[in-house]
C-alpha cells in the first residue's frame, strides 16, 4: 500500500507537465481545412522557417502567387512587400480552427486598382464574373494556376481588350485598343489622334465622318490600311475637269474649298518665305483675320503671341515667370490644347507632382473661376485639396490632420501606418491583437460623419469639396475599454475588478484576469482571495467543472461564477451509502479525506475506533477486514460496520502461539 503513493504522485506530476496549456505554447492552434494535412507540431517547418527572422514559406507552395510577386504584377505584388514576411498573414490568418475561412475577400469593398488594372468608366459597373471566367484566361497562364476549379480563380486574365471584346477592325490596328478608344464611350475614338498618322486632318477634314473615308473592305470591316491619300483626287473628283494642271492645294486649303488663296493663284505666294512662316493651326487661319481689309503690305507685330492673341486667357497669372508669361512656354501652334506643360515641367514649379498626383488631370486641381482657370492654388496641407475622410478624428494634436502620417502619394490605400507605430497610440497592440486585421476593429460608422458635419459645419475647400455624410471608418473610441470591442460575457460580475486602475492610471478592464496573448491564461486571477480557495487536487480541476454554463456548451460564457458549489456533497457523489451521515443526512467527507487526494484516507483507526491498529495490522489493506458489501441504489457499497473484532474471525481457530521475543 505504501509503495503505491510515490507512483501516483509521479503520475500526477506528468499530467501537470503535459497538460493542455503547455501544448498550447507549442502550437498556436489547429489549422484550417485547406491546410489540414499539415497539422501537427512535426510539420511546422513545412510552412515556417525558424532561426533568425521568422519566415513564412507561403510562396513555396503557392507558386502562382510567388511568380506574380517576383514579376511585380498583380494584386499580391502590391501588398506583399517581401515574400516570406508577415505580409501574407495580414489577410490570410491561420491557426484559427478547421472551419475558419482564411480567405478574407469582399468584392464589394475590394479596391481593383491594387491589381494594376484600374476599373474606370463602363468597366466600373461590370460584375466580377463578366470578366473573370475560364474563357478569358490566357492559355499561357493556365498551367500556372493550381486551383482545380478555375471558375473560382481571379488569376490569368490579360489586360488587353481583345480577350473580352470583339475586334471589329479584324486585326488591322493591332490589339492595343486604348490607343484610340477609352472605357467611357467605345464608339467615340476620343483617344485617337489623326494628326499622328501619315495623313493629319486639318480644316474641314476634321468634321468628316470616319466612314466617309474608311469604307468597308471585302470582309465587311472598315479599311484603315491601304487607302490612297497622296492626291486630293484620290478622294475628291476634279470639278475643273483637268483645266488646272497644278495641285488643288495651290489654290485651296482644307479650311474651306470656296475660299481660294488669291495670292497663290496670282503670284504663287509662299508664306514660308516671309518673316513669319505659317505652321500648325496658323495654316487654317483666314488671311483677312490677320491682314485686315486685305492690306498685305501693312507690317504686323508677331514677335510675341500676345501681339495677336488678346486678352490674356490666364489673367496675368504667369506674368512673373521667365519670359513674361509667353504662351509658347506651354503651348504650340499645333493647338492650344493639349498644353506642353507636363508632369516633368511641373517639377520646376513650387509643387512637383509625385505618385498618384502625376496621374491627376490638370483640370481636377486647376478649376475655372470666371473666365480664367486658377493655376496659383494653396498646397501646403493635404486638406487644401482633399476632404477630411475621417470626420475630424485626427484634427487634434499630435496628428493635426496631417495625412502624410498614415498615407503617401502612391495611393490612399493601403495605409502606411504600420503595426509598430500603433504603440504610439492610446492603444498599443500586444499579443493576439497583433494578428487582427485593421478593419476588424476599425469598422465603418454610418453616424460619425453625419454627426461631425452637423456639429462642425465645414466650408468647401478651394476646389469646392467638403466632407460628405457617407460611412466613415472609426478610429477613436471614448471610453477606450475592452468592452468597446468585446462583449462582457460575465455580465458585470467582475465590474469592481475591471474598474480598478492599472499602472497607467486607466481601468484594467478584462486585463484584470486575462491578457492579450491568450484568453485562457488566467494566471492573474487569484482564487485564494475568493470564498473558496483552491487547494490540493482542486487546483487541477477545469474551471468549467465547477462554474458550469447555463446551456450545453464548453465555453465559460454567461456563467454565474458566484453560484459555484462550496461543499463536498454539492459536487461529489456520496459513495458510502449514507453509513457515515450525520446531521441532515449529510456525510462529512473532510472527517476522513482532504483536498490533497481522495486516497489514502486520513482516517485515524486508533483515535476514532475501539480497535487500535498496531504491529502487523498496520500493513493490512482496509478491504481485508471490512468485507461487508451491500447494494445501495443499485450499486455495491462497502460497509465498515459491523466488523468482527475477534482474532479468529479473520485468522481462524488455529492461531499459532506467538514466537519468543514477540
């Protein structure tokens, strides 16, 4: 009997060492269904590389993603700065259980601009499935896609127009449709510049419909190649029936057939031999607009554009520039628009255009004011041009609405605010909070913007923009407590503990008992300060064994902790059939047992009975003497009374005489 006690103690120690909390320190949790085959602590290195900086080997298996990241194309190439880093985990969180979806993807909020193919115009309203279909996946991309059901993949699409749209030009103009068309209106080839072809359109030719010249060929498609145009009579019939041998343009021009060039007719006048050769749009100007009253001998000033073009359409905004605001610094005689002042030229101004600003059209910032466009605008702060998308949440110090603290010119999203910088806020991220996607906490509020505008009427900025009442993402909470995000599953039972101030002077909240590393770690809770201190074997009992949930569940949610039993009989069955029951038929368990362990009993046979155990009787097992068994409530119960006291009752009548010296 005594030899078994150390064995039991050793076994208990092993159970404590290899308990569930210890295993939890080895693995963060079970994997999702997609990675179930990799579950188990022996397979960690399949996905993780240890030693030095921790590395996640996602792209070792997901090669179709890795290839695009290395090629710097597609959505993942823009959000994954470094393969093997924690970037993947920002969207695909693992170790959250078999049924946890690791694909956090919402087509309603997805920013398609991050893919490298911006959805604009008519494309913006098209459903995803219209483009992302197996038939549109390039044949060269298919072998790289590992997903068995390619109807569910978003990879493999070409950014060319032809895979989705019919080529009405039958390959005559190549597959780069956007060189002529745009995504707003297909029929109007607004991007096509005929002046860059071998036959620039001037004068009345500009107004001629395309199909007048580009007639259908044998295949029914309009012809864009092989059209003769070197002579006027390639398209026009000769109304003079060969009377004039010279070319038509010796007397006529494209601005008007009826307005003939009298000088050319009489003198074959060549303006290029004058001090002011006519080029570009000047070739289309009627002679009398410059030579008033037909006086060609009167000298004309032409050194500066302003000699003819008045008044200044910019109202003197560029008068202080080098050259006195001469038009030719930004425009050419080829046309007033587009201007030759490009993004590169903007770098010479006080505000160089970088990042996304380089893509903004001039008129977005330089808006008309009366008859002149405003070019001198404020630019010291982002809010000079942009509206406050955060409804004043960052207006106070230390942010002072400085957008650059969280954003840069490469794009409004994603934010450049890293997790490491979160420690500078009122809520540093620790433990499990580090793995939570930003939008899980910072959700959109439908009332924040409306209430802000109502309380703080904001005047439009210089571009005429002002904050709208659309849903705004919430970044500030008052008060900043655990219960601001998490439900108090204890229904206020620990309110007094949660309201106590911590070292930082703020209310402890749930941290009074829990921590952000793992919710199940209750090392901060001291049970010895309750009405029922945990001693002995009670310390190894799971909380839920005493603090039972009101429904059939395994989590300690909505539990009344004060209703836990405190008496032995409230939790343990009475196994002695009531033979030791005292007052109110309750058996006092602690008279023979304690919380250290149920066996062996602490019952003192010498003090509490009239049969003192001495000598060889000390090593006799209780069951060898107490053999009386009765059935109580259908179960066999050992009864300790009556038990014979006579020697012959146990040893028989032939008891050998004691040995000498005993």
